[in-house]
């Protein structure tokens, strides 16, 4: 058992920065100041010191053998408030018909929306490129561990969960959708606009059109990427769909990436979460695998481990898994599978 899934710690800053430097993720950028703020917010969130609207939970995968942080994921407990609305485009259909000409069209239009009482949002999913093809499937583990934690503490989150998936982007991260629409209304380059929006979204509601936008008026490159998932993001899409997420017919106002969502109570990992006692054994019928996690003194620890079910409310795991969890035999942990 070489990998620990846990809440981020303040001394993870340099390692997390090294990981983020491999990518260009806007909600987990390679900026030590921003990352430091996110780590501090996460520590306070796991410690129960922040209100839901301010809470963010940052998870990491630690390679215990090499002492490396090799993955991350994030939960924003509430994305969308009166101070910082959750903004998106809703895709709807409009029927237009001329009786004189006998001609009709079904148009797709974009409607700009603001949500002042927004959902929980997940993001920040990163896996070190050197660890992506390992048998442990660490990307799957660090993605799903968020839902085990939600199942442990559903009161800390909203009843709806959202994920904004990345669409196909061009060379240098160019967004054809932004160039065709957002840039014309803001005058800002895509990367700059998205960076500003992390802290201030006022310009979106002030400058974006309130009226319906007919897709037929956008150029073909923009229409082609709208609501589609980029190749590198497809595994994340399929994983979310497998646990209950579905396309909401909503897209990001910046890059046109699709929004996927689910009711918290309907997500399979959340629905299957239960508390059990855990014990260790060197041998057993370890035919199944599941997540085991617990929180103590404001720190969350979890593993994805083989187990043996001998009693309804007890699970037997290998001794190495119990050691990584830092639990004694007979102590309680939360258990879930997909």
C-alpha cells in the first residue's frame, strides 16, 4: 500500500506547485501565492472553520515510498452566491416557422444565466504525467475520493454537484468559442478573462448580452467545440457518467465547455457510503476493492484497498492499508464503492 489519499497540508506547497507546473489549470494554477491561499483555505475548511460559501477542500495523492505529491482534486462547497454568482449559458431550442413560405427552422440559442444560490463544484483534477498509466489508476482514485468525503459529511455541501469539463482548445490554449463571442463583448483575451473571473465576475454580467444568442450567427469553429469534451478530458467525463452525472445542456461562458451535474444523494459513491469497523489480516478473501477513509483532528486520510467482508458492519483489510489509514483494529472508518 504505497499511496495515501489525504487532505492537503501546509507543507505541501512546493510539491503541489511542482505538480501544477505540469499543467495550465486555472482553478489550480502554478502560482505559489494562489496555491498557498488555497491550501490555507482547505486546512480551515477541513477544520470546520469556514462557512459553506467560502469552503474549499483540496485533496492530494501522496506516494509514500518516494515522498511525492502526484495528484490532486478539489471541492468548492458552494459555487455561486450573491457576491460571486455562478454564470453559464443555457442551451435551448427555438422553433421559427413562416406560414407564407412554408419554411421552418429549429434554432439552438444561448441564454445567459446567473445563479445566486449555486451548487457544489468539483475541479482541480491533476495527475503527474509519470503516474498516469499505473495499475493503481490514481486519477480515478483522487477523483472519486471527493465523493467519499461528501458522503461522510453531506451537510457541508449543496444538494447539487457540478463539474465544468474542458472543451477542445487550440494551440496555446486558444478557445474558438471565446474568440467568436466573449472577446467581442469584453475585448479581453481568453486567458486574461478567465483569470480575472476567478476573483471577480462582475464584468461578465455587465458586458455579456442579456438577449438570446442564435448559434447560427457564430462561426463554424465555435459551433464545433460548443458543449464538447476535449480528448484529454474524456476519461473524466466517462468516470462522472458512470457514477450518475449527466450533461445539463449548459456551457461555460468562456470556453463553451459542457457542464455535467448530479444530485448529491444520487451519486453512487455518496449513496454507498457507510461507517464500518475495520480490522487487519495478512490473509483473506480480498476479492473486492473499495475506499476507506476517516477524519481526525481536521485531517482526512483514505486508501483504495482490497477487503474481505466477514460481518455486515465490519471490513477486513490488509495490515498495510490499516497502517496507512493510521487506524487501530476495531476503529471506525467510512467505506464506499462505485
